[in-house]
C-alpha cells in the first residue's frame, strides 16, 4: 500500500503559504478507504462446510441463508461451482424417498450458491460505486490542481520577464557609466593642469562609481536569485507534471479494475442464469419424480385392494371347504357309531335268542321286546344307508364346485388373451382401413359466409351434390358464367360443420400415433379461408377448440386408459415456424434466437438420418404429461408467432406453424416399445399481390410464402408422376415434410376454401391442388415398433417425424 507522501502533491518551493494547495489529508484517507472498501475481507471456507451444514438439516440452512446469517461468510471457487453444477445424482430406481432427499439436498446447495452469487454481485456493485466516487474525486482534484498550477506558472513567467527588463536597464546604465569613465580618464590624461580641479569631481565620480558597482552587484545578485527561483519553479513544474502523470496512472488502474469488475459481473450473471436454468430443470425432474411416485402409490393401492378382495374370496372358499369337510367327518363318525350300535345289537340279539331258548317257557312275554329290537335294527340299517348316500352327495358337490372354480379361472385367462388379441386385431383392421383409403387423404372444409364477403346479392359459388355416391364427399364450384367444376374428396365439410364433427373424422388417425405410426395433418388454403381456426380454433371456448387441442386431449385420455393393459407413454412437444425461409423456435426462452432489427439470430438446421427420421438442431423439446402443460405451450407459441394485417385478412398468419408431439410407449408385459410422431401443421395462406396490396415487409413475406407453397406443389407433381427425383430441398417447408410426403407416414390434408365470390379463382386453385394430392400414391406407412425394450439413455430425444 502506497504511503501518504506519495499521494500528496509537492509543496511550492517559494514559501509555505504560496503555491499549489495539496489534497487534504482527511480526503486522501477517505479516498484510500473507498478504494480498498470494496474488497471486503471475506473468510474463505472449504466447500465441504456447506455440505456439513446441509447434512445437519437442509431446510434450516436454507432459511438461515434467506435471512443472511451464514451465506455471507461462505465463498465458492470456480471449481466448486462447476462441481456443483455438473454433479450427477445417483438415483435409485425405487427409492423415491432417498431420491427426493438427494434432490432436496442438491437444491439446498444450489440455493446457498445462488445466494452467495447474489451477495457477491451486490458487493461488486457497491465496490464499483465506491471506485466511481473515488475516481470522480481524483479527476476533480487533478483538474483543480492543473488549473492552479497553470495560473501560478503564468504569474511566475510575468515576474521573470519584469526582472529581465530591470536587468537589461541596469546593464545599459553600467555600460553608459563605463563609457563616461573612459572619457573622464582621457580628459584627465590630456588635461593634467585641470587634475586638481577635477579631483573633487573624480572623488564624486568614484563615489558614484562605487555606488553603481554596488548597484551592479545587487542587480547581479538579484539576477542570480531570479535564475535560482526560475530553476526551482522549473523543478516544481516538473514535480507537478510527475504528480499529474501519477494521478493519470492511478486513473487508468482504476478504470482497468472497473472493467475487470464489470467482466466478473457479466460472468456472474451468466453463471446465475445457468444455475437458474439448472434449478428449473431440477424442479421439473422433481415434479416428474413426485408424479411417478403418486402413480406408483395409486397403483400399489389398487393392487392391494385387488389382493384383499382375492384373499377374501379365497378365505370364503376355504371356509366352505372346511365346513363341508367337517360335515363329512361328522357323518363318518355317525356311521361308525351306527356300525358299533349295530354290532352291539347283533350280540345282544344272539344273547337274547339263547336266553329265549333257555327261558322260553318262563319269559314268553319278552318275545314282543325282541320284535321291537328287530325293528330298531332295521331302522338303524336304513339310517346307515342314508348317511352313506349323503356323504357321497357332499363329496360330489365339492368336486363339482372345484371343477367350476377351475373352469372359471381358465375362462378368465382365455378372456384376457382374447382381449389382448382383440386389441391387436382392432389396431390391424384400423390401420388396414386407413391404408385402403389412401396414405394422403384429403378433407375439404368450407368456412361460413362473413359480413365482409359481400355475397348478399350474388348467387352462391359453392354447392354440394345430393347424389348417394357423392353425398358428403363432393363439392362443386360455380363461376360467374355458370360453369360448374366438380371435385370429390374423402370428406367434405360444409359451412355448418362444427369443430367436433370435423375431429370425429380424424380421431382414428390420431389414434395411430399411439400405435407407433408417424401421423401428419396439415391445413392448406388461401389467406382468410379458416386454416388457423380449423387447426387451433378458440381454446378459451370449449365448443370452438381446434384439431390440435382436441387431438392432444384424445392422446392423453387414451394413454391413460391403455395403462390398464401395461402401456406407459412418454411424450415430448416442440413448436416452430418457418418465416421467410427461416426456422424460428417458438418455445425458446432466449429472445436472441429470433431475428431482431433485421439481424439473423440462431440458425436451425434440418437433418435426416438413415432410418427416415428428421431432426432440427438446437430446437427446444419439452416433456409433457398433462393437457394443462400443452395449453400453456400453445399460448406461448401463439404470442411468438408472426401475424400481420393485409387487405384480405385482419390477422393473417405470415409463417408456417409446425406442432410436433413425439410419443414413446413401453409395455413391460409384452416387452414391446413403439415410437410415434404426431405432426400438426398450419400452413401460411397463399394470396395474390393484386388483392392483398402487400408492400415492404409484407411484400417479402407474401413472396416467401408463395415460393414455399409453389415448392410444395412441385413436390406433389413429382410424386404424382412418380419421378425419380423429388425436389424436397427447394424449400425449408418441403424438406421438413419429406418424411410425411415420402411414404413413411399417414398423412391427411385439409383444404380450406372461402365462399366469397371474389375468391372463386383462389378456391379453384386450392381444390385442383388438393385433387392432385389426393391422387398421389406414396406407399404404405411403416410402424415403428421394437420387439424388446432396448436400454435407452435418461435424456433421449425422439425423431422429429
């Protein structure tokens, strides 16, 4: 640390009171304290101290950090922060509580680190303010010192010039007196006679000469003192210049430290944003873990209830069996008793017969008793026979019930197998029907007449045939001259068709995505024909929701019902738009990914692999498990999508919108895995420049839209002609839709037309293009299914389509 004398400006060499005033000592002390005040003496502690505090109790430490008790005393190094961010949790498969504790512990450590970053950011801001204040004070002092030095230098220069003038005058007087002295000596030599008279004059002249010499000496002394003072002033000026250069050097050092602090601040802000993203991803993983835990607990409760019911039924069967066995044992004991009583009766009968023979004469009255005993014996024998029959019937009934239980179990197993086989047969028949209808199916939808269409007095240009074979499938376009152009598609919806009626026709196609197929549904038509309403609708009104929200609701409901058959699904969503042949990520939180002020943002590239899958590099992919999450993503995408106003539409979509849902299904019972993709696309509307009146940016947008739709038309023509080369690469739209148009996908096209008589030409062009699309044969779609479940990384991403 520099001493106080080095920071103090030099004193004036002339006197103690005159000269440049130095910076006060108390101000220099405050500046020095402000300069070193930002670098607070923070005690560095090892990273393990945070872990030890978190091991005691994570929640209490987080609370204390929130109050600012201990977080200010903990400091992290770059290696410790990198280790914390890159830390991989060792999750156990079924230990949800342990996993939750690990996540909570990591979350608490991240909160401590974030709090430390915030503290450090605040300290840097405070230090920056103090340095700026000190820098301003130094610059002000330097300016004042330079001005004062300049004024004193001007005063000294004026004094030096005056002294030089006085010296010149004295020199002139001295030379004049010397010349007079020489003249006097000459006169003294020439006029010896006048020496006596001139002695007095000589004496006076000698006195004057001595006085002049004294004046000369005094002038010389004053001149030497002035020279010395001038030298000292030069030295003082040099010292002032050195002090000024030193102040400038300190200013440069302060500026460099300020730049270094700003650089560290930007690095901290970047690390803070990275940690915030890491924190949000950990929150998402925690929510997924909690959801999985809740599902496991619900499944456990269901299984426990089923086991309880089965145990109750088993206990009832066992009790019935034990009761019947007890009855059999009782009957058996009765039979034994009857047999014993029968044996005793026989012995007693023989004894009585012998006694009767011996005492026949004396005991004739006992004959009646013998007859009675014989009747009792007969009754006992009959009861014995009846007990034997009852025992046989009981055993027969028990065996019959046993066979009935066995038959019911066999029928239950057979019914479950039939259910599985029936589900397989349903999927097979469903896919066969769709394949027989054609891979690219075309639906036509006519929007209602709007007040701005101006078709009140003119005859309608759209009609629907009433013949049986064309009912619900045909549409006629009538021009002003009365010429009719008939078209036939897979389905035609008139202006009265509701959103629900339209969705019912495509619901089975959406189901194919859960079965492992690639499904693509896109809307085509001119501007203002109702494409966005068909695909998106109005989500706030349940009756007017479009195909995208309705399809996703069906996907989630069906996936929940298939869980009873052992299927588990994972779904990921992405949304993009193609604007002026540039791909934009509608779910990106980084605003720099889009173009601002004409400057290009992040570049996205479309790539195809050998398996026919398509990827878009750096595209945001979000895991979804509920419809509420999809609704939030759709609202975010709607706010980011490019929309403009033209003469044909108040809110015209100026880009192609592509929604993709990737579905991965796993059945642990059958060890099968399916991968399906659902692409829902809202194309930008084609329009004529003569009608849209587009200029400037709208003109460029219209030209880009028409160019991409023209490339789509070229691809359809090449597919219809079955040419070897199909120009998919001519535009981003066709290159992105290559898997959907190349025969590996189930594709459906909605052609939307307007009933406005002024748009009959555009309607004819759209219907003719749709007819060519409907005539294309692109091959049989292929199901993406694996016989056994492969090992898959935890952060896998499915293909685009």
